[in-house]
């Protein structure tokens, strides 16, 4: 029997996507238990009832799969071969502090979940829970014991790099970080270029939320040679201004570096020193797409509004006589990876893994967390190596990696000074704050968020 655990399953919108993806793949529902876990019993129960209703609506199709729910993390992990992680320690109460306190020091954040003061403190809140997950994996996961096979931890929790790096420092080769940034951006580029899937190819590598399409290729048809697609992309941008208007900031960085990258404008503005330091720049580079809105606090306010309507949306679904089955897979990687391991049918994706001995991206620091093409099959995960980034892409990635490195070291060593250094090195924060202001901000955040940081008490 196969067991899959979902830690943080009460996140309904994301959880529904990932769980119903699993149900589309026969290899994952032949003889499978899916255990849902969350500390919020209310939202856990809603997700459980939804999945059970799907099974009841289609008993023959889902005969081989059963669902369990628990608020006990260890019980969920016990015997699980795959563990999907989507926790958010502190929820919206802590998230608000991540946004509000830095704003007092003129640090504006659109999303605040990946780098900078918001990303660092979200990581610290998640870190002690991730450590407990790894302890449970070590003791009761899959073929538990010294010589038993360990489960694969499929991490969706942000900040992706810091969490994945931290987990693999504690338990090497335990965790792969998954994000939809690469395939989402690739899909957008292909549509902008007007190409069919078989006539479009790319090599994308870097770090999560700052991975670069260092090769962007197209061909006229299957018998034509592959050509550089960047001249065609630039032509399309000139011919159709609405493409640039949608994501002015990301297009601007593409022109500055010569390479398009994975992250939407709102996120990207936070990882650089160029855009958030002046209101006129924020106004100039504001895009028309929803995730190109550069306003401070935008993601927090949008997410909170959406979460407040979740109960009603789920209630409406549960009242339906029969739930609809999804017609297509969401594209999220988790179920495809599990399917590849179970069936030995390889699946290629871009994943977040450790840059062992500097062999994956050769001009980024050894043992940092990088995002590269990865193949999955019955033997596990096989990252592609020997990639060299263009110098400008390398430099911008390193500016973020040093923040991540200091934060991970600070979390492992419980060293508040290294956490201060992490925020001190953040490009966006450094563009508006003096070192003394950064220290005051970090001390204020430690005090305000102490309830979620028991490891530092």
C-alpha cells in the first residue's frame, strides 16, 4: 500500500489542486491512503469532507484510494512514502507583522514571502516546524529505521530556497522544493511567441523566483533547425505593446540583463535594489496583470480577502449533489514526480535542490539551493549539472543567495546576529535603510513575533 501525507492540507485552494491532481494518475490511486494533516481542525475537516465526497461520487474510479485526517503530524508522516508540505506558521496575524514593521522603516514589500525581512521571518517561523517534520520522517517515515528507505519531502512552503536549503542541511537529500514559476512563465512566453508546444524549448536555471531562461529556442516545424527565440520575442513585444504593459518591470529586467526570468513583477521588485525605493519608480513600472501590481501589502490584502470567502465557497461545493471531476491536470509538479517514481516513466521538471560541490550551476556557491532541470524516475531525482549562468544573472542570484545563506545559518545555529546580517544584505532593504535602522527593525520583529519563534527564547 502507498501512503501520501499532506502537511498543511487545510489550505483549500492549493490543497484541492494538488490532491485532485493525484486522483488523475492511476498509479497513485491503485492502493493508496492519503492522510490530510493540519493544526486547524476546521479547515482540515472541510478539505477531508470534500475529498471523501469526491470518492463517494465516483466509487468505481476511486475504489483504491482512501482518505484520513489528523491534527497529529507524526501520525500523518508514519509510513508515508511521500510527504507534501504546505505549512504557513503564524498565518495572517504573523504575515501582517512581516509587512507592517518593515514599512515603518521605509521598506516596502509587495508579497514579502521570499527574501527581505518578510521572507526571513516567515522562514524562521516555519523552520522549527520543518525540523520537527524531519525528525518524524527520520523516526517513523516510510521504511522507518536506520537502513530503511526515507520518504521524499515535496516542499511547497515559502520562502522556497531557505526552507529547502535548511531541510537538506539537517537531512541531506530529503527535500525537493517545488514552484510553478518556471512552467507558468514558459507557458506565457510560448503564448506570446505564438508557438505550439513541440516547436518551443528552453533551458531555465538559477534560484527560485530568480531563474533565467538562458536558452530560449523555437523552430518553424519539426524538420526545421532550432533558433534563438529572443529576437522573435523582442519583435513581438514591439508589435504588441500590451505584452509589455502587462509586466513592465519584468520586461525591463529582461532588457537590462538580456534574459527573461521566472518571477512576476510584484515578487521580482522585492529581490532587487532598483524599483521599490521611490514612488515614481513603482508607478512607472506598475503593470496591468494582477501580479504586476507593485503596491505595498498587495498580496497580503488580496490573500486575506480570498481566504475570508473560502468557507462559503467550500460550503457551496459540499452542497452540490455531485462534484465535478477536473478535466485537466493543474501542472503542479508533485503528483507527476510521484507518478514517475512509481511507474519509472521519467518526468522532467525544474526543482529546487542543493548545488552539491558546485556541480549543478558551476558559477554559484557550492551547497547553496539552486533551481535546475531535474529528471524523476524509479531511481529518484537526477538534477542536471554543468550549467553556467551569464555573469549578470550570476551576480543578481548571488545577491539573494547571501541573504538566504545567512538566514539558514542563523536558523541552524540559533544566532540572531546572523539573522540581522541576512536582512542587512537584502538588496531592497539596503536601498532604503542604514545598518542601525536594519538592526532596530530586526529586533522589533523578533520581539513582535516571539510567540512563533520558540527556538529563539
